[in-house]
């Protein structure tokens, strides 16, 4: 558990779901179906990168958060989660960098897109950096 509460879901939780059948994970709460999280496979130069589709806003994210206020991602348009003050300095720096990269690399729907004139290698490196920041939570 990192950041402001909530359990986190990443593509690693989909192990075994990649092949055969639709890549989706059903989450239950008190015996009831609570949410369905789908997996998107983003083609990158060395294969595919699994991303989770946020069930709340539809953005593709590295991390989905199961939070007391609901399920979603940390995006400003979504759960808009902030950070615990104890780890604020480095986390804030990471979050600012992440917001910058999200703005640069993701379109309005949260889908990755290479900015006009950005070289492919630069783009791939920045996408990798963004995913690593997202994995940090
Ligand atoms: Zn979201």
C-alpha cells in the first residue's frame, strides 16, 4: 500500500489472464461483482506493454487503485489522489514529473501517442519512464 491509502492493482495481477479468454479481472466485494478491470496491450518496440483500463475514467494506466472512495486511477480527472505528507518531497517530485509526462505522452483518453516530431527512441524511453513512475505509485 502506497500513496494515499487504497490497494493497488497492476498488470502483474493479471498473470495467467493474458492468454486465452478476454483479458479482464472481475473484482468482488462482499460476494457481489464490484468492478471489471480490463487489460489493454500497448505495442511497444520490444513487444507489448500491458496496461490497465481504468473502470472509472477509461484511461490506460499502470496502476489502478482500490480506494475507500471507489475504484479508479490517480489521475486528476479521476480519483485525483494526493500523497501522504510524510513522503511528500520525493513523491511530489515524482508526481510532478509524472503529470508532465502524462500530458506529453497521453491523449485526452489516456491513450499513449507519440508527440509530433519526437523521435521514436526518445518516445519509448519517456514511456518507459512514465510506466516506472506509475509502478512507484
Ligand atoms: Zn481513472
